[in-house]
C-alpha cells in the first residue's frame, strides 16, 4: 500500500515539475492561448491520479482486514465495513446471491466442517478504478461432520486443505457492491479426502 502511494506521488510530482518547467519556458517566450488552461488541466489529472491510487490502497487495506481478521475470526457483524447491504456475491460454483445477510449465512457454512478455516496471506493484490483483485491462501482442516442435506453428514477425515483463491471486488462509496470469488472446488474436495 505504501509503495502504491509513493509511486503515485512520484508520478504526480514528476508531472507537476514538468509543468513548472513548461510554464517557465512559456513565460520566457510569447504567450500562447490556452497554455495556463493546459497546465491547470495537467495538474488536475496528476491530483486525480494520486486520489485514485489512495482509494485503491484504502480498498486493499480494507480487504486485508476483511480476510485476515473478519473472515478468519468469523466477525460477521463487521462484514458491513467492506460489503454493501445489497452486495451481489458470485461463488466458484456459478451461483449468485444478493444481500449481506445471505452472504454471511453462506460464509458460516464454510466453518461448520472446518472451524479453523482462514485466509492469512494475500500474495498478489492490486486495483484499478473501482476494481480490486486479491489472491489469497485458503486453508483449514476437515475436523467436524459436514452436513449434506436430509439430516445426513460426511464424517470428518482430519485432512487439511491449503489452496489458492482469488476475489475480484467492485467498489462504490467505500464498500464492495459485487464480490466475485474463485477457487477450485475439485482441489478442495480432493484435499479434504472426498475424492
């Protein structure tokens, strides 16, 4: 995050310094119509770039907090800090659910058979405009019975899972309005001993 901000500031500083040199040159030669408007426009673009990168950095920081603390420690009352009330969530199996309440219920199901489910690292994370992409390491251990419907359960195998996952977020007003989740369900099933 700090690196993104430093890069943004360096780019903006470079643009502003270039503008200053350009403006000095313009002042020592006969005036051309519109040069001050062009300089103001470039300054505005530089400042927008810094603001945009600050917003992306803020979203990525929120995402770290979401996965490392809120999700991993099942602090569901805090999900509203990163999710809109009417969020659309697209799951790896292709289904889409709408609303934070339903999303919380779905997330809780991940912990029934693997209470130590967690995400504690984000190897890759970046963003552009209203989008963020974060990869994580999704891990836990199948230690409790897994409900499969009609009062039936799969007994725990005691096997651990550890696999990559990714989340694409679409942000508006500081929270995600869409969350697209990706991981390989077949790898998950194999690792916990279901295949």
